[in-house]
């Protein structure tokens, strides 16, 4: 199980642009980051879980594409999001 509903709701409220916003790039990046952190911890314990590792790589790629999009559209918001989520900037 990746994120429980309470954690998802908290992340959505923190990064949403307005009430009920779940589709903005900021919210999607934050949710993906939560799942990536969870899977990273899972893979530290379960080293041979290769299917989860492939899923993790897909999530990282998806987050990378969303970050690239956000960077091109709204650079100041991009900087806020990567600072808040502790994501490295190339």
C-alpha cells in the first residue's frame, strides 16, 4: 500500500491551488514524491523485489516529466515545490 487516504488528503491540501484541486502539477509531483519515498524505503528492506523497482523507475520518470513541465510554465512555483519536497535540481 503506497499512501493511505489521510496522507493523500494532507498532501493535496498542502499543495492544491484551490479547494478540490487534485490535477495541478504541484499536487501530482507531491503525490508521486510520497509514493517514491515509500517505495524507496520498501526496497531497502526487500532488495530482491524487482517488480517494485521497475514501478519506482516509472514513477521517477513521470515525476521528472511533470517537473520539466512545471519548470517551463511557472519557474517560481517550480522552485517552491522542489524546495518543499527536497528534490534536487539539475
